[in-house]
C-alpha cells in the first residue's frame, strides 16, 4: 500500500484507508474529517477531504525505492527542486536569475513581480513588495545555488528554501536535470 495524500470516497460503505501520517477520524455527509500525524506523533492541524475526491493520490516516491514502470512512477521526480527566493526589485531578481541559469545552477528561473511579504525582522513586523523567484534546479546543485545567491543578494538573510517536485512532464524534468548537470 502506498502513502496517500488524499483518500477516496468511492464505493458504498467503504471506509477510507490511509497511512503515512494521514489519519481519518470520521465520515460526514460532506466527505471525511481527520488530521495529519507527523512522524514524531505530535498533533497537526485538522483537515477535511471533500466528497468529490474519488481517488487516492500517491505521494512522492521515497529515495531508494525501485521504479515500478507504471505511469505514475514515470511522472515522479526525486531530484528536481523548486527553490524560492525573494528579491527587493526586478533588477536584482534579473541579475540573480541570469547568473544562476548562466552558471548551470538552475535550468529556468521565473520572476513573479509584485508579491507582498509580511515578516518579522529585528523584533518588528515588516511589509515589503518584492519579486519572487521560482528557481528550477536539482538537489545536487542546491548547495552551490545557495552559496551563489548569498554572494549576489543584497539582503543580510536572503530567503532560499527548496521544495521537491513530486511529478511533472517527464521531458521537462529531464531537461532540468540536463541543464544543471555539470559538463564532464
């Protein structure tokens, strides 16, 4: 049985089954209610799964798990990441984006202007308009990417966080890996 992100409601009288941190508490007329149990068994926020979900969606393949050759596994990725970085303006965002792509640390960087960031800095709540960079890279290139952003970024503590890409168009995922693989 695979870990589940959402559980199905199809079939009369079926009780949803889930593992991997998703615990269903009760069935309601609107769907299911329950909560997510992190691996350390600490309580997490409650969730609700609407009845319109009729299938289960697998989470990303665990590293080291062999490929099964099914359609789902062919669209999963364990090495492609999206790194997020906020910049104070478009000029700095463009300079960082061009450097990362030009140096092979990222395959593509999308700049989203006009986001509003609210954050705590030096004990005070701050609000700024920034440019969000969506950086497509790989786990192998992330350490160098972080170092390069720190060199180029004007902030004392720049945001650089990465989230795994759990799936996508196989050709695109391969392209990201190819673009960020150093030349031999």
